[in-house]
């Protein structure tokens, strides 16, 4: 995949004019002021919102009002849909963080303004979905309209979620299979905690994102293409399936943790039980040896030549009796 990240130091990461047939021509930042779209063309601009020139263009040259600009440039946001009348909308989506050294569940944000002729998207960290859209344009297999640009980005973000959720499920399958093959094997507790945290982090953003797609199914905009609603509904179903899989993953992690806790508890109880038996077994013998070992006169057999042998025989008899008694009471 070709990388265009950082090509324009003024904040425009990607700029494309769609030709309405699946292809697009790339444009530079300085072409925006004189750009004149043909009737069948539409525009996609992808900005780095951390760049001051991008923020300046959005407020001064994009034509958006202050309310829309303030929302698009917020420091923190969550997945949501903000209608701007019947013809325009703001869309805030999250995708899996696939940047080097990042935790996938630390999801990246994609903020989108869209109307019938243009889509303006903003990001802070690189988003793979935008790069995938560029690849599609290179092969003349990209979206043909602004509504399809939104759909493409949403599909690409959901593809990353599908992959990550499948990875979580596969890791749990491996853990469960290893425990089935060897019940004494201890599961990786750090991995279990990481999987639980990952599932919780993904659910936090995917649940509201699923509702966004449901809203677009229930109330499509007038400029949506005829089959756009069906695609949004499919995205809604995919996220529903992922959320169900994540909920199942959390339950599976809980079951594995409970099973490990139960094994540890049983092992500890068995150890304490054995220690109790050993203590009880040697207690009478210890009492006898302690009693005979006191340094005072009058100890029976102290002057008898076979006193030591008699004491040893008595201790052996006590031990044999205890062994018989414990076996009869089924303590051993």
C-alpha cells in the first residue's frame, strides 16, 4: 500500500475529486481556492486536525458554521451522529488503532462532515481506512458519490474491528484448548486481563457506533444512493455480531479466571488438609517425647537398660494406632 501520510505540510493529508465512476484525481492544498466541481463530481478532503493550517482552513474557508467547526475540532469526543438540517451531517466514528506501538483497543477517531457534494474528514492519528480509500481510487474501484465515501470509510473501520474481535476469540480458543489438554496448566493471567480489557474497551465505542448506523438506516438523507440504506443496515448487523462476540469473550475470560481461582483454592485446601493431618499425626508422639525429655528426676525407665527401646516401641505403637484410626475415619 502506498503511503500519503504527511505529504502536505499544511495539514491536508489526502485530497481527491471523485469522477463519479469509481476513480478520482488527486488535488493539492493550493487548488482548493479555485476548485470548480463538475455536476457528476464530488470532493473528499482528509485533514490532520493537529495542524494549525488545517484548523484555519476549516474555520475560514470550508464554509462550515462555528458550531460544526467546534464539534469537529473538539479534543475529546465519542461516536455519534449530529444532523445539520436535512442535507448535511457530522459523523464521529472510531476505528482500531493499528499504528506501530499502539494498543489496538485505544481506538482512533475519525470525524466526518458530509453533504451531497463533499466529504471532509479529520483525524489526529493515522487511520488505515483513509489509506484504503486512496488505494481504491488508484484502481478505479472507489466510491462514486459522497454518501459512498462515508460508507467506504465506515466499512473499512468495521473490517479492522472484525479482525481484532476474531483475534480475541482465537486467543481464547487456544487458552481453552490448552487447559482441556492439561488441567494442571495455569493460564496466562496477564493475557486474560489484557483480553478482558480489550473487550471492554472495544464495547465502549462499538455500542454507540452501532446506534449511529441504526439511525442512518431509519432516517437516510435525501442524497443517499438507493442501496445505501441496505449497506448501513449490514454495518449495523456486523457491529451487533461483534458486540455479541465481545460479550461472549468477557464471559469466557471470567469462566477461565473462575476456573483458575477454583484450582488455586482446591490446591490450597488440599495442602492445608495434608498439613493438618501431618500435624495431628505427630502431635501425640511429640507430646510423649517432650514429656520424657524434661530435665527432672523421676522419669520412668531413665535407669533401665532397655528404657530407650521401650519408649521407641511405645511411640511406634502410637503411630500405628493413629494410622489405623485415620484410615478407619477415611482421613487418609
